[in-house]
């Protein structure tokens, strides 16, 4: 992602229309500026940083159950994982001193480093094991740990994780928070990060740990971080614009999102939320393999990203995040928008009936709008498209019973881009005839040997099993000049590492 200039932003705003929504172009790690306020000089960073975060007191602050995106900021300061994962999916050891892996890659043993919690007590194997069990049982991390069959403590003080299937890079999934074993169910559990909970004159706050166990370089340097209660995204936005809140993490793809139109710096970071089209292989039209495979060429993803997600997404031409190391630089050229190819495929298929049903979840209004945009694209090729926007049991039953030709689905992929659930006969996403033994085996094989990702993606795309659309991004708004070196990652807004490599921690 590159820095965007005020001129480019102004052009985007003008193109969006004076009264409509602005089309934002996130910077990734740079400057983003509203055209109404353009300072000529960059304000100097204060010697003592002052920081205030907004939070929802009625929503969970337990990291294993909290789904509020804005709370990611708080958790980034409180907690650490066995490993940290940056925005490009590089893995760095944090609370893991060393680890071993069996030859069949089904058993890992992790040994804790000499870290301490905010009360000064040491991190033990029991703390790590209990935290991982809480993550397995919680709503946030359970999906990535679905292949874990057992977590035990070894005689030499390690934490052993046994897997149902071989994983070449399990550490990629182990950046979740480690808390005290006695507090996994607590409302605000204690962590090992640079800050701990504290009560100040204005209520709940975070206090910088003077005896923090490690000395990583942090973007946040404030001795105290104030926590301001908010009750809605609009309140969060207003307090930010009035200068009462310093930084906000928001989800522009959510129906609850509100626009930010003040002066700020903006970073975006991939969220793992994957939007895709799935064909019903039992459909009279899309039972045609060649037509399914050509569908990818009929969809203008960049137009969808700008019009319906206002730039807060990345076009995807493979079922993997464009930030992932498994993504191919040639994917756009191979599977991108080439309407002439799809037109020829439609001509060759010569379907008798061009009427199709596009199913979408009505509960997600932005996705419904995107579905209607896709419908308009397909109508340019001669299809008559009915957008079936259903919710609740009606939507679930339509999916299960195959009452669609196309389905605009959305899921959150784990950091290893595991596609197993799409092709597993018992998978939650294997709908419309997606279940396929050979593809499921390739998906499992990619977990065991990352060299198999290329084979997996070729099979998925050549058989038209999925038509990737985009990966949504989170937006991080900060008061101008507050941070010099913010490098947000998917699950860690204030990302930092300890200068260690994965290989250096691996026992031979």
C-alpha cells in the first residue's frame, strides 16, 4: 500500500458525487487526508504521548469471546501470543522460547519463555495450556484450532498440541492471547503485554508496565492509556472527531460502520473476511464446468471494491488473501476480468434458459448491494438475474436445499487460508455440490506441505468451484502525528516483534 496524496483523495471525493458516500482509498501504512482540512506542515510528535481509546463497557473484554473490532486496540496492548504474525503473515516467536515438531507434523511441543504477567507472576505451561483451551472453546479463535485433538503439559514443562491432520506451520495460528490460567473466563483477564488494567481518577484505564518482561520497540509510549466509554459507532466517531479519542479500529464493511470525515491518518489491514461467489453444481446452467470456470472473467472486482466497499477491500483472484505468501502475482492476469472470455464461454455453453437466482444473506446490507451489482454485470452477458435476499431460517434452508444458481457467500479464513470447510463432505461451507474428495485432500495437503497450495488453487479455479471476489479490510484512524511507525497486522493493531525468527526457535 502506498501513501495517497490530498489531490488523489479530492479526485476520489469529486467522482463519488457531492452528496454521496466518499470512495476512500486506504493507504496501508501512510497518509490519508480529508480535503476539507489540509495542514501545510506535519505537527511535531509530543515528547510524552497522550492516548485515549474508546470501548464499549457493555461488550466483552475477554479476548476469547470479544467480537467488537474496536477492542482490538486494547487487546494489542494487554496481550501477547506464543507467536506474533505481521501483515504479510511472517511469524515471530514471542512467548515461545523454543518448540519441536514431530516428523509426521501432528505433534508440536512449545516451551515458554521467561515472561511475566502484569502482576509479576511468571508465565507457566499451565497458563499457556489453559489459554489455548479457552481459545478452542471461545467464539474468536475456535475456527483456527479446529484440527487440535488434545492439549497437554509435558514432563519437561512444555505444552504439547496434538493435531488431527498434519500442519507444516502451526505457529502461524498461535498468535492468540495468553492469559493467566485462573482468569481465562474473567471479564478482563491479565496478560503479558506492555500494559495492564488499572483504575484511575476517571475510571478504567491501562497503565504502562515499568517492569515489562521484554523491551520491544512500541508505537505506543504513553505512561497511561485512558479508556473512554462509548455506546455506538457514531459516538466513537464523534469522540474521535472532537479529539476525545486518539485512535479507532473500525470495520467499514459492517452495517454498523459510520463514515469518518475529519482530518486523520489512516491505515488499512486485511481482516481475513473473504467474499466469494459459489456456483450450484446442480444448477442447470452452472452444471457446465467450462461456464463455471469462466465466471471469474465476467466479474469486475475492482468496481465492486470501489462502489460497494469504498476501497476498504482488496480484489482477490484466488481463494487466498492477496497479502498471503501463497497468493500469486499472476493471479489477476490468469483469472481476472476479461469479459470477452466469459462472453465466449456463455456462447459455447448456449444455455436454453438464461434465468438464474443469486442467493445472498439479507442481514448484510452491503453484501446485498454487492449482489445486485454482480447481477447487473451478469445481465450484460444475457442472463436474467433474480437476487434472492433472505435471512434467518429462510436463508439457511435455501442454502442447504440448493435453491440457488449462484451464492454470494462470506467467511473468515484463518491465517493459513484453510479451504477445507468448502470441500469436506461434512464441511459447513460445502454447499451446492462443493463437497469433493479430491479437492478436500488437496486442501488438507496444503496444510501439511505449503507447496501444495498452487495445486489446490489450480483445481479450484479450473473447475469453477469458487469465484473469489475480495478480502475486506479494517480501517485504523489516528489523530495526525500521533504515530511515527505504526505497522498494524490482522490481529494485532500495535504489532511488534522481538527480533526473533521462527527458525531460531525451532529445535532440531
